[in-house]
């Protein structure tokens, strides 16, 4: 658990908000508020679970939120109870909003510094362009200000969370307001023409909240973050408005919901030229695998958690069908899924694509996914993604020839120099 504590005078409104915990690290193997209550009986505490889909609140935080043993489970969420009916303090998926809506927001100064730290760390790992898969209004305002001041060295397509306050930390009304401001917030290096939706939760143990198809092709609608009808209507509207949509979908059932929504959108709007993305793309049923390319769907692969080994990731066996997607002509991109690891380093993930059993792909294909594909999907294909005359001078210098080493050695690659728009923004010490 990474727990940052501050003196009483510096805690925002007296709360302690921290990352991250894993239930298996608790004495009984399950997260419980009693341990937080012992240490902080009078201070509200909230800790995010390692998948970032769940959370643990102590008694004081639950009291502030008005959550007790009789509080019903909200749509798309679950409140966990002990055997005697008392709350464990653990909130799954949509239930986290019951507490998080009461937490004090970060200050503008803290958000600004976090963004600058993020850009610096990306430069260290050779990343010059990103899609941010979920921003708040405060983040949007600070990003705009940093670029206007000439301090933002990271080409960014920002996605505003929509439809799920538990994850976005914003109401749907606040999300809509931020989307409506996207034109005035746009700057040379930052576009706010993206929207992020969540369909299901996390596949990670001990709390599986992903949505899988059963043997009859059915799935549990109650586990969805957002209803299929709402997703289809939202996609149709966002496509008309020229917004790039990214959908979090993990299980085979969630991916079917995503593809059905895209199909419904295409029937109404036709091919708009925008390519919606399915984020994570862990599993597709055979029937759905063949639907992606004709629908113009991008499979965003987020293989960061390959690096987390052990019983908590046993459920991920067989995930990420790289070769199968490539054989079906599907455009793939690669995401860091950074919250799972201490850095956005993509080289271990690139190496992992080369050593993934029957679903392994070549280094040339992996590099295409990690560079040119990402730029094309984000709308930067004419200016970024490859080193060519007429494009921005975004380049990195590595400590090895990737084509002359093993997949394991690819994963250990270090960046020696990062150049962004012709300017050197990182040099290894």
C-alpha cells in the first residue's frame, strides 16, 4: 500500500486519500475498515483498490457519506458486508461514488504540478504523444494553461469521462459542461475532442466485476456500468459531434455491448471517419472478433499488468489476442494502463507482445502499434507517428538496437534522449 500522510494542517478538509491497497495484503486476506478505524478513528480515510475500480472507506468516511448497513446497492455497484451484516468498508465499482462524491477535490496547484511531473516522466520513457483516458474539468483547465504558457511538451488527446460519476469524480452534468467547452480549451498541443465511457469493471481478483458471456451468449446486465441503450445513443451523438470515443470493456460480454453500440451508431451515421476504441481488449468471443475491422473499431491493448505475476492475475490467462486481431485486419494501439504500475514505460509491454505464445507478433508489428497506429487513430497521422519529411521532429534515442536483441532485452530498453518538436526535452544522466 502506498499511503501518503500529511500533517493535520495540510490535509484537504481533514481527509486522508491514498493509493493503493490489495485485499490479500490484509491480515485475514480481505480488506476491512477496522484496521483503518484503529489508526484513524476520527479522520475520514479513503483508499483506492489496486484495480482503481473499487475502494475502502473507514467508519468516519462512511458516516460523512451517510452509508450504513441498510444502504442499498446502487446501480452498477456493490457494498460489501461482513458475515454479521456490518459493513467491511469496501465499495465495488459504482458504489464508490457514495463516498467519493464527498471527498475534497485536489487544489489547482496540486493538479498543475502532477501534470508537469507526468509530462517529465513520459519524456524519460520516450513518450511524446498520449491519449489521456479520463480527465476532469480542473485537469482540462490546467492543461490548457500549461500549453498556453509553453510548458507542455506532450501532444495530448484528452478524453472527458462521461456517464459514470464513480470513476470520473464528476456528475454527468459536469462532464457535459466540460465537453461543451472543448473548443475554447483547445490549444496547439492539446485536443479535448475525446470522450471516455465505461462498460464493465475489472477482471482482477478478488473482486471480478468484468462482464462475460455465458455458454448461451448471454451476460449479466446488472454488472454493467452503463446500459447498452445509453451507450448506443451516446456513441451516435458523440460521433455526430466529431468526438473520439474510447470505451473501457474487458469481458466478452462487455465487448459485445461495445460492438453492438458501434454497429447501431454506424447504421445511423454511416462511416464518419472516426474510429472508436475499445480500451483493454482482453477478450473477444469468436463471433465478435470478426466484427471489429468491418465496423472500423480500434483495439487498444493495455498489457501493463502482464508484469504483475501471481494468484491475483490468474484470471488473465489467454488475454490479449494480438495475433488473432492482426490476422483479422484490426487496427491496434497500445496503452500504458499506467495506474497499475509505477511508470508509463512501454518497452516491457512491447517485449511482451513478442513473447505471448500463439498470440505473439513480430517486433515490426509491435512497433507499428506503439507508434504510427497511435498517431493515426488520434488524428495526428500527418504530423506524428513516424520520422518523415514534413512531420514533427519527435524522436527518441535508445541504448540498444531493438531488432538485434531478445524480447526480454527489448523490455529492458532505456531511453537515452527524447526530442519533441525538434527540442531536446530529456537526456539520461
